[in-house]
C-alpha cells in the first residue's frame, strides 16, 4: 500500500511517496502552477503519479496557525482536499504541517544546500515530513 504525501502551497505542491509497504518515504517532485486557483494540470499530474506508483491513499498537510486554529490557508487546503477526493477517488487524510517548511529549510541549510537551490526541493522535503508524521503518528498506532 503506497501513500502519497502533499505539501499544498499557493503555487506549488511538494510530492513525496512511500515504498510499496508504506514504511519508508522519499521525495518525488514539486508540481508548479502559474496561478493558485488553476489546478487542472496539478490534478492531472497527480493522477499520473497515482497510476504510475499505484497509490492507495493521500496525506495532505494542513497548515494550522501556531495556536492551532485554522486560517485562510487551511480553508484553501480543505477545498483542495475536497477537489482531490472528487477528481481522484482516493481517501485524503489531513495532518497538521506546522513548521514543516521551516524544518525542511533547516535540513537543507545543515546539508550545505545553497539558499538559491533550496526552492527547487523545499516543498518535497516538507511533503516528506508530512508523510513521515502521518505514518509515525497516525497510521502505525
């Protein structure tokens, strides 16, 4: 059973995936779009990935405020979740993604990746953390 992890942003979606057993996680890609609300090509690419890797479930990071409340980004993420469930016919699980992008940036900095190169992979790393958190704290309990 493979899981797909997604870090949904205003212009990008970081994508990570588990192995076939749903145990280990690896970065996959970053899907970009010109405008936030133009999601047709994003959904199309996700459909291709799901078919190629035989994904059974999706884990989507939910951006919460530091006090745990939901703001505008969380509302947009919930709308994206509904779109994915409708268009892809797979279960989509939400999990808090507080500070995953900050954590991803710190890992890249510690690894010596120059600041100008981090943008290419930071969303993938954040998606990786989202998926790892789901597997560790939700799925395997």
